[in-house]
């Protein structure tokens, strides 16, 4: 396409993404802290805050990995008054984490158990964002955090998101984006091309994988480009907001 994110050959991208997340599943969380200097926690908190999840909301956390977003959603749901009554009456919708990588799901399941979340609150399902294991028009909110960049064909994933959402349902995405400030961009490039592969080498023993990740961030569509893809997929009232000058951005759109 004109956006260029396909210049990593598709099968290379798919197998690279597989190896990255299989190799680093157990180190994934500490890697995030190291690489983002802890900022990913703040971005995820802000992201989930804006979802305003309620106990009965049916939420699909696509490419949900080890559960960072889903756990935050469960915590928000738990704040609702009468939550425990609703839970015992089966009126709480579990957050459904869908991920293509069994290792990531396994780490997620273990973390969920440690935190005392039941299967009434969170489910881990193996599946592909390009062919979601969900019926059409059944989902209130589609959520994808740092996942779209790894999907082989984002346009297909967007169409799938549109398919599973009910009318009135909302799409939410958190993803690396285009930095809006030249000075920050300069520092950010230096950091990503030197420090991140080094951390990948030392901590996860996989330098190539992290070089790939940096490249995938650079090649991902900008805020303006991605909102166009969302509109092409049928979403309305499409908008985005930048965090930290566009290091990451949050996108949203409705199926109306
Ligand atoms: N959402 C989590 C978070 O914010 O911490 C995990 C993000 S992690 C960077 C990206 C995840 O996308 C990995 O768990 C990977 O297995 C998953 N993934 C990659 N391609 C996918 C696909 N086609 N369908 C579903 N999940 C996919």
C-alpha cells in the first residue's frame, strides 16, 4: 500500500513476530518497563481509563498478550458498586483476551491466577486478529494495545474488528505513532536504534528481534494515515490523541 508498512515482507514479519513473543514471553513485562522507562504503565492506565468499562460490557482485548490491558479493565469493573452481586448472578461479562501466541497466553493465565481473577472475569483465547474467534455484532468494545503493529495485515484486522462490534460499539487502539516534535524525534531515534537492541540483547538474548521491533514502529502508519485506514474499514467519528508528543497515540472510532 501507499503507507509502506508492508515493506517488511509478510511472511518474514509473521515469523519474526512469532519468534519475538515466544522467546520473550516470560521477560515481556520487564522488557516493557526497561524499554519505555516505565511509561507504558502510564499510557495503559490512561487508555483504560478512557474506555470507562462497566461490569456488563463485553470487551475483546485483541493481541492481549500477558494481560496488561485486560487486568486493568477487570480492576475498573470491580470498582462498580454491586459488583460481587453481579458476579454471583453471572451478570459480569468476562474480558476476553485473544492472542496468537500460546506462550504469551500462558504467562497471562498464570498472572491472572496469581491475582485471583476467576474465569467469570477474564478468559484467554487463542486466536488471530485477522480472523477473530467471535460472532459478528456481539462485542461492545474492541481493544488492541501495542498489537496492531504486529498483525500481518492491519487492514484485515480492522475489518474483523468492525465485523465483531455491535452497532454502537467502539474500537480502541493504543499504538506507537509518529513523534510530533523534531528534537524529541532525534533523541527517540538515537535511543531506539541503539539502546533498545542492546537491552534486547542483554535481557532477552535476542538482539535481532528488537531491531525488528524498532523497525516495525518506524514503518507503522502515522496518526493521519491510520485514521484513514479506520475510516476505510467503516468506522465513524474517528479520532486520536497523542501521548508524549506522539510517541504513542490512542485511536477510537464507532461502528454506527
Ligand atoms: N496488548 C498487550 C500489551 O499491551 O501489553 C500485548 C502487546 S504485545 C507488544 C503484542 C502481542 O500481539 C503479542 O502477544 C503477540 O503474540 C500478539 N499478536 C501478534 N500478531 C497477532 C495476531 N495476528 N493476532 C493476535 N495476536 C497477535
